[in-house]
C-alpha cells in the first residue's frame, strides 16, 4: 500500500511540472498528410522531394538560358471587395514562377495529390488574376 501511495505522489509531482509548463511535453514529429518529405536543395527547404527535383530541373534550364527570372514560393493573396470593403479569402502560394523562352510568365505547382482545396484555390487565383494560368507538374522532368 505504501508503494502505491509513493507512486501516486511521484506521479502527481511529475504532472505538476508538466502542467505548469516547467518541463515541456515531448513534441511528436508530425508526419505529412500525404507522406511528403521536406527536402533541402541549394539552401532552400522544399515541402517535398518532387518540388526539390522540379527546382533542380528548372535551375538547370535557367543555367542553359532556356528560362529566366526563376522564383520560388510566390504569394497570391485572394481578396475580393464586398460593399466597398476588401475581404481576405485565402492565400495561395505557387511553387515556381519563371519566364519561358518567349518571355511569358509561367506559374507552376508540383502536386503528387490534387486535393479539392487546391483545385478551388487554383480556380480562384486564375479568376482573380487575369492572364495567370497555373500549370500542375506531376513529373519534375517535364
């Protein structure tokens, strides 16, 4: 009986430290919903191996002067005006933006899985930004 009471006292002391945030709980490493693995290349951290591989291909094309002005992680804020007030709907972040050999801007997003949320954001961005067409890349070599 004494051993059980000692155990309960010890447990209570341990919870005191954790509950009062004097000792942090161990954070579990969060897995990606679609098993994407963060990958670093050229000093940039990408959300997936596919995205990093595509960057590598685009970087090589830029070095050969096939494309120019390569940018990564481009923000497209999606806002609408309702009754004179600007309303923020969401933010879309494209993976890549570059100029092709014709000098036209190209927006790309690498996707292993095309979700409904992505499809909706893609349509919204293309509607709010005339002339913008988002290309979906599933194979980085294309």
